[in-house]
């Protein structure tokens, strides 16, 4: 789904200084076009009903898959990235925060303004209920569809290496980890895609897959304004297209220990000189802004589109190879369990799970100066740089403007400064609560279990080594605590809330972006390990957990969505313009010119603001083919398709006029024949009335494919 917003980011006046800092450095999870939900044995003990006996006979688990559109407003809301769904109705009350994990593919090209805390709301001018509702309603719909599709089936599990699919964007920080620990691994990022296959027992049809592979959704650059699912959205799209014969097949490509990974696999270079960026702090002549990671097709002036497609295709290919191979291991019928609780990490004392001689403590959430330095995927601005710790002679530490911003938000106490050391605190967000909480101090602690498979649900972005330590700790404990002989552990996140990053203590010491964004101090990772290991027994069987005290729910996090500020302007009115009607054709392909695969055809229409109707589960744009045997026009592309691009442009804010352009890059193998574009929109009158309309382009012809394969396919 590709849609464009032309509105630049605006600033909330009273937060101007802080917002400038955030614009170049804020990295968050963003919603993708569709939420995918895959369920296993989701029924409770008393609700399995007639399915239970059939599951024993025909399959190992009850499996269901479902997806729904969660795309929020596609224009005039900034994209979330570079800068509680307990309710499901009585029929679905079995699904709750204890057994449902809400995780993002971490695209940096999705609509923003839907998060619960003030800090990520700043660059989107606050909270937008339309954006939030799209995610909530789509999530509930996906759960309902998965629930209704429950059938006996089988699960299988496997790994496939992906070559040139990711790199480490903070290798200097990674090298701070002990040499003996690094020697256990062949690379400074995890290279395997892990896949869980869902298969129906009655006919062995593959229902879907859920995979984990660590690579940031930053293939598309900061100058991109199209709504997309980035590289993981590409992977899901391509795999689902390849499985069209399997009706209802759903592909889920989720994140793993993504924290320090990048899809820009050629590495970071200085835009002004073409030389490699400095290794320690990723700067060019002391400045972060010119240092950018290069994707595989970085020379193409397309905002990273071809590089994005390449990384997505590599993930799809690995999944496809696993599905076509005999390398998947069936997970035998076994325990399905989960737990969820909340923990307050603002001041959590505990014995280190890595060294029992140490008593550790976490800190109230804070972001360091290196956070504002950004990353090589999205560098910061001004005089900020990565790797700024409290002993540095960095210009940003001396800049009085940033000291004013810090004091205006909340001046950190001496205790907080000491707790977060060596992080020089730029934003003491955990102690900022006016007009409501800026960042979370309370985080979700959650694990899921399917037989020998343990899934860590991480509320923060764990770096490569943090993820390895976390998975290793649970794998070592599971045999004795859960009686699992050969545990398989995966990590998914960021999920449930957004708690920024989770760096190792060693990585934290050099305060590159990931360390500076590790909210709760140098012992953040150790705290997560302690909590998940402490509650690991709750994943046991009913017999094994019978003697345990009830799992404490923990402190409830604040819910800010009903009182969040919003300075986002509503749609006032749409006007077609003088002597025009909505949907009128402004330009259309030449009907006398034949078009071939590899070429791009386009049409332009009199448009209206797409915020008037999100067209969830529908489309703003389509390509239609004239089917001669049926003597009818048939839709063959929608705005879900990678090669069809929808662009909305405001031509006059005062008059309320706009234009829509539809562009189709014709794919190899496209059938010869007659085609046309259809644009679907909705206009708003001054009275508030919304009126639907359509526009249809002239007919154009596609001829035989003689051009071979497109570069990006």
C-alpha cells in the first residue's frame, strides 16, 4: 500500500526546542498496513468444546490465522519512525493481555500520532484518534478472523540463513562486549531467519507462517513520504502473492533482536566526501547529519525503494526455501502457556542473573545526548553525535540551548545522574509527567510458550548481543525449570509498549544511539533477564504451576489516550476547483502508445483529502483489466500492491483543492490487453457531509513482455 503525504512536520510552539532535537533522532515502532495474528490453542480449558477431541486425533494444536487493515490517516499526519487492547467482546474474552502480544514490524513509514506517551506524540503534533482507532479496530478484527478460522493442525519450526540481509550499524559498541563472548558467534548480527509454519491437519494446507529476523524497517529513507510496511511489508506481500493458490495464506514477518541492525548493507558513508563515516561516532568532520547508511541500490534516486524491495525479497526467499525444504522440525503436541505482568523499572533492585555477587538497580527513564545523534539510518542534527558520554568534550554538552531544554522538561537529580552514568542526560523523561507522562517507567514482562518453543516478548529493541544473552539465559534455565530437553527460544519486539532500546552494559558504556536510548540505565538488560527468569516457572503445565502463588499483575501503566493533546488540524472542506468535479481526469495515459513491463504509466485526478474515509479493508486506487471472456473490467491491482503508487497533493490550503496521481510500474509477466485506473475518494463539504466519488482514467494498452526482469524484482 503506497500513499503519499505532502504536509511537512510542524512544531508545537511550547515544545519547540525539544521537538527540534527529536525530529532527527526519534526511532519508534510504526503500524504496518495490515495486522497479522496467528493463534495456537487459543481456547481456554472450558472453551475448547468439540474441537479438543478432533485436535488429538487430527492435529497437534488448534490453529487459526487472521489479518486486517490497520492503516491510519495517510496524509497530514507525520510518519512515525524517524523522528491496551484488552477489549475483544464477550465471544473473544479468552484473548487478553496475558496471551496476546501486540508487536510491530517496526516500519518507519507508517502513520503516527497513536502512541500513549507524550514524547513520541510531539513530532506528530499530538494524538490522533482516527489513527489510534484504525489500529485497535483492525487488531480486534484480526483476532476475530483468527478465532473463527481455528482448526486442528500442525506446527513446524526451522532456520534459514539470509546473506546480505542486515549489518550492525553500531559495530564500535558491539566490540565493547567481551571477546570470549563475541567469539561464540560468526557475525556481529544474527543472520538466520527463524520460521514457524502453520499447517491444517485435514488437508495439510499451509495456513501461514510467522518468522523472526532482525533488520530495521529503515530501508526507506527519511525523505520518503509514502505509507509502506518497509522491507518486512515487502516480504509478507511477496510470500502471500506466491501462495495465492493456498486460499487465506497469511505471512507474518516480525522483528527479533533488531536494536543495532540496519538494512543499509553497504555501510555508512559521508554524503559530502564519499568517504566512510568515522567508526566510533558515525560522523563526518564531527557532524552526524551527512553520515548515511547505503542500501544495496543506494544510487537510485527513489527514497530507498529498490533497496527496500531487495531486503524484503531476501527475507521472502529464505522463508520460501524453508517452506519448500525438508528442514522444518515438527513441534509435537505439548503445553501452550503464557504469562504477562507489569514491572516498574524506575527503581528496581535485584540480584544480577549474570553475576550473583552483584546487586543492581535500574533508573527512572532518561535519554542521553547520543539519542539526539540519531543513527546511520536516520542521523541527528545540530551538534549532537553518537558516543557522547559524560566524560566527553562534546560541543553538544557545552551548548546552553540543550541545557535549557533539559531544565525546562525536568532537571535530573544528582541521584538520577549517578544512576544513569556514564549517560549524560538530555531528556529526563521518566520524571516528566506534565501534562501527562512523557515516557514509560512501567513495562510489560511477557513470555509465550508452545511446547519447546519459548517466545520472548520484548518491550524494547534489544541489540544483537542483548538478544543473544536473553535467549541464552532462558534456554539454559528451561531444562531444569520447565523440563524442556531442547528449548528453542526466539525474541520478538518491540511489543506491547515502546520502551526504546535494550543495550548490554558494555555497549551502554560508550553511549552510541542504542546505549543512549536504553531508558533505565546500564542494568536494563539484566533487569529484563531477572524478571523473565523469575517468572519462567509460570510457563509450566497445570500440575507444575498448581503450587505457585498467583502471578502478581504488577502496577498498571497510565492510559493517556483519552486525555492526550492534539494540535492536528481537522479536514475543513474539499473543493474541486472552478469548472471541475471530484474524480475528473487531469491527465491520462496515451491510448495510442503501447506500454511494456518496466515502464511506468500514470493518471491524475481531481482529488479530495483521504482522511475523510480511510477505506480500511478497501482501496483508494486500483488497476483494472478488461476481461474479454467476461466482457467486464476486473480489478487486478490495489493500493496494497507494491508497484501501484497513490500520491495525494494539496494544491491550495485556502481553497481546499487537491490532486491525486496513480502510478503503476508494470511488472514482468503482466498479461497483454487493455487496462485503466480507478480512483476512489470522498469529499467533505463545509457542512461536514462526506460524499463518495470515483474517477476512471482512459484506456491504455500493455503489450508482450520483452524487457526481461525488473531490477527490483
